[in-house]
C-alpha cells in the first residue's frame, strides 16, 4: 500500500547456509528469513529436500504446499556433498556465511568434514547450529527420530485423551517438528545477538526435538519434576480442572469454554440462566474467597451433568457469542479450514502473498508468516520457495567461481 513504512528487516545482512531438510531446520531458518536474513538452502541433487515430492508429484516442479510453508523467500543451490568436489564448493561458501545449520544425525556432518570445529576454522565468527532428535551427546544421540516417534518417546502421545487404559493418540500435526524450528530460531537469534554484542570464539548450538517437546509440555513435565506426581490424562478438560473449563456438546457442534476463576464461573452460570449453580454447595464443593480464585476440582458430578445438559439448548457459535459477551473465554470447535476462512480473517497481517510458481504470472497464493506482528506490519517473504538449484549459478558466482568453473561443476553433476 502506498505510503506504508518499509518492512522491518532486522536481520538484513545475515547470511545463513541451511543444510537442513524437511521441517524443523527449514522452519527455523524460514522465520529468520522473514526477518531479513538471506537463507541459502543447500540441497542434494537430483531430488533435493524430501518436501519437494519431486518423484510422486512431478507436475508441481518441486514446489508443494509443504515446501512453500517453510521455504518461501529462500535461495537454493543443488550441491552434492557426497563428492570431494561438492565438499570443496561448500568450503568456499562457508566463509561467506554468518550461520551454518544442519539437521543430520550427530556425527554425519563431521564425517563429511563439516563438524563445528572444522566450520569454525573456515569462518571463525560463524554460528554453528545442529538440530537432531536427541541432541549431540548422551546415550540416545545416535538414534534418529521423526515427529510421531518423538511424540511417543517424550510422553506427548501418552498425554492425549482421558482414559488411562486407552491406546496412545498422536497429536494430529507435526507439533514437535514445528516447535523444534521455533526453538531453533530463538537459539539462533540469541547467538546472532551474541556476535553483534562483540563475543568472539566458537558458538555451537545443540537443538533437539526431545528438548523442544518438553518446552511444549512444560506444565505437565513440572508436575513430575517439582511435585513428584505423574500427570493424568485430562482429555478435553481445561488444565485448571474447573467444572466450567472443558468441551461441551451443543445443539449443533461443540464448544470449548474456559470459565476457570470464580468470577468467570459466576458469569457462565448467569449466561446459562442458572446463577445459583455458582453458590449452592450441591454444585460446588467449595467457593473460592476471591473472584480470581481457581475452581480447581471443585465441581460435583451433579454440576457436570447439569452443565452438559444446559449447553444442548443452543448451537456452539451462538454460545460462543453469548459467553464472550459475558467475558467468558469460549470458542466453537472448528476445523483448520473453518478457522482460516472465519476468525483468522478478522485480524490482518498474519500472512502474506507470493507468486504461485505453478500458475500464470500474477497469480498469488497465501503463506503464513512468522506468527507475530510488529509496528509497521509483520515479517514477510518477497518470493516463493525456490526451485531446486534455482540460484546455484548466482551463489557460486558470489563465492568467486568463474563461469568456466561453474560449467565444469555442472558437467560433473556436482551442482545442478
């Protein structure tokens, strides 16, 4: 829009060599790219990142929706690190970078000659970051891990549902992969600030899916660490265990309600037309003395049944409006599609548009941003995800390779 301030790009001038693939690593560098960093995505020819699905969906030219989600705005060089010549190329790229990120099993990059010590020798001020399932040290470090495996390993899969005897249930999206990317972005930002603050000497980051999973589950993890109590499966009940915090079936749809405090529960009961439910002992075993007191486990079975019956009187979206007007947090249970086409549209700036690489010029599609907004707008990319090797020639030229050398590398299949 004319007259709008230029987008804030606090990481302009930072160059990242991203040797990661699939979700966690690419998402970390995607976030930094939205804030202005130049991200050079190093991929192995001929297929590149597995998210490209080049073999199964060739008609998309390697730009799938998942590829766009974590790679928009990056540059791509197709480089075979399995060859001595490919490794020589990477050696020449490293001195041009501020950050080097990899997400192979511990020891893999060192075996190729690009462990932290070697990379720091090539570029002393570089920030070296490794993402793995279990971290770089310890008895489990050699194990691989995908999101659903790590959900099982760390307790996340066990925590779903409300029946202790029921089978484990996976979270319905790659929660740990994305959380690891977020943790990675935070770690990299901290390391970049350390460099800008004048710190010298090697900086190596050890980012694991196991640690990121516990970040997501900090509440229940500390129930064990501090209280020594094994957390129970709570299902759709709010973590405050208030009788007014849960998911209720309505005349149409489901409603999630968070009436956790005494004041919120009073407002809920009034909105339901039953204010006496918040005071009489047959409904609450105890009434907190202050309005902000949590009704933790204070509901009776009779109250639970009464609340479930009351919500049958109206549909979920009607209750959502009624309760929010009464300052009781509540929402109809929606699918992702229903949220994106509904409430998400009421606040601008969470996404941006780029050219659809698989459509005619001028055809745009929408990409989610960094997950926050700031003064002047929100971080955004100005280009779609790159084709495999789209920027190979330019990146090599910037590193000092002349046209003849680049042509020779192409002929040998070292780059693509």
